[in-house]
C-alpha cells in the first residue's frame, strides 16, 4: 500500500488538530510534518514527541519533505503564501480555505500551473454531491420558484456569506444561465419593495459553535422545497481533505483542481 505523506498547516488550531489526529489513525497516511503560526511553539509541543517535522516556517518544513502533500485550511493570505511556496518547491497542495477574492483565486490558478493544486470552499463530499442535485432541481422546477440560501456558522467565522453558500449560489445561478454576482442579494433592510424576480437571497446567521448548516429553499406557489446539509463535526471536512490529498498527489500541474474533478 502506498502511504501518502502529509503536511498539516495550522496544526495548532481546531481544524489542524482534527486533521492531524485522523492522519495518525489512518495507515494510508503518514503525518510527515506540521506547521504552526509564528509564536505558536507552545501549540506545537504535542507534536514534538512524534516522528514528524514541525516548526513555524513553512519553507523549512516543505524543503525537508519534498513531495509531501500539504493540507491548508487557514486564511486566504496564508493559503496564497502556501500555494506560491509549494509552486516553487514542488509540494502538491489541498486548500479548503474560504473567503478568496477574485484576484486571489486568479493567483491560485497561476500557482496551479506549476504544482498539483486542489481548492474547494467546502471539503465535505456530501456538500459537493449536493451541488449536482441543486442543478437538477433548478432544471425541473423552472424559473418561477424563488431561491434563497440560509447558512449558519459559529460565532468566530470571519467571512460572510460562507464560501459554501457562495458556491451553492454559483451552482444555482449557473443552472439558470446567470452569474451569481449579478443575482445574489446579501442584505435586505428597510422599505425595499417586492422581491426582485430571479434574485438569489443569502442570509448569514452566526452563533455558538455551529460547525456549518446550509439550507437552500425553493419557494413556489403553494409549496416549498428545502434542501439542507448539516455538518456535525469538523471530522467531516477533514475526511474530505484526506481523500483529496490522496487524489491530488497523483495529478499533474496545469489547472486548479476542484472537488468536482475528484468526484468524477
């Protein structure tokens, strides 16, 4: 059995710790390295006793582990640094970070020309399977149904709407032959008049420790259809990340790979 060497970015955080634990528990993977934020040495102490490279310098860890797959679920600026560094050093990368701007996404695509690079705003296999179902619903129901998206996340989430909500909206808009930036409606306040036909509303709710809930509503005359995905733990996303890590290691540079590519 071929073992996949993995480097975890942000290993001192909640998602990084979840990833590291799953890697250690799965014989198909080896925890080759971990990287923490500067001044996070204390958070990395738990990895010191393991047979893995650890530190706060991504370049140092990547250089010592050529070919190891990097998993990064941190923040846009940090993820771009990782992508560009990996493009220079040759480490395949899986990124599950949300909140990228159009310019930052273009930078990821540029890095993907030099190294196998995988990016998805949601690492859940279930969410990505849901995207195909939504396109079928749009086609079956037609344009007369109003579409709204509600997403709920923990109170520490910094981007809004969530990357997953935007991806769901993009899927819905594309199924209608539209662009999400032209039809999304993220705010309603005051006397705004009737709902504009064809718009896709997005409501972000923040509170507690909710990992991630997304519901797409189709409102028709006399009926309502609700499609919901609920993530009960971060392990759901971590498992998707490991599946992507195994897959991206066998791919070639040239394009920014997505979950849709892997599921095919």
